[in-house]
């Protein structure tokens, strides 16, 4: 229980870095203290994200809890798979199989929890967005690619020629280098869509369906 609380706190810290910024960059809140709404730099440039005063702290806490629980399941999955490998190397095939099955069970739980978390944050981020604008903040790379592909399919059915994917600038990525932006760019290009960075906001990708401007 204490491990889960600590993990939730850590994930919540990251969540608030995204959604409750201060000054030019982002200041994570250490508690649920009340803060006046402050626009981020990219909001001032092009009003990309929902004002922090409009976000539901309860929903964000639920998101953080889901991510923390998924992380715990992922840790257990890795432990069981490692123990399965060690048992197999000892030629204890029966034990290895049991441990492997347990690892798979935790992997399924992890995927389910992450799917719930991504659906929660995606809905929150995009509830007030135009159909041609999709906010991918709070998603893992694999999740963001799946949601962006769905957005492209939906845009095609509507007859849209362009959509805007809000991916951020990587300020909170490890080393300050965005993983999401290049992954989304590559995914879109592989599907024949032309992609360029919005000249007004480097945290937004403009995707032209069909590859022509």
C-alpha cells in the first residue's frame, strides 16, 4: 500500500507538471493547493490547451493512480519473467512455465490499466477541442500513435484535409528531448501524410492528409 501511495505521488507530480504550470515553463504542485490559472507559453502563442482552472483534479488524480497501478503491474511482470528465465536455465521447465504465465497475467493487467489511463486523459484533454485538433499530452508513445491514427481516420471520413496534433516540446521528457514528436512524425510519414511543425508553435504538428499541401 505504501509503495502504491509513493508511486501515485510520483506520477501525480508528473501529471501536474503538464497541467498546472507556472511562469514561463512548468512548476509541479506538491499538493492540491489552489493556484490562479496561468497560461503556458504555447497557450499564449496559439491557445492550444485547456486552462488549468477548467481541469478536474479528481480526474487527474484518477489518471495518476491508474498509471501508478500499471507501473506496479509492469514491475511484477518483469520480476516473474526474469524468474521464469532463471528457472528455465535451471531446466525447471514446469516452474518456468508457471512463472511465465504469472508474468503474462500481470502484463494483461498493466495493459488494461494503461488503456484506462490513456482514455481518461485523452477525453479530458480533448473535450473542448475542435474536431481537427487533437491533444496527445499525457500519452505514452505507443498510445499517442494509436490515437493519432484514429484521428487521421476520423478526419478522412469527415473530408478534412489537415489536422493539428498537439505533442508538446519535450520539456518534461528525459534529457529534455521529445520522444513523442519524432515518433508521431515517422508514423504519419509512413502512412503517406505530409507532416511539418507549426511555425507558430513548435509543440504542434500539422498533418496534411494525402501528403500534399
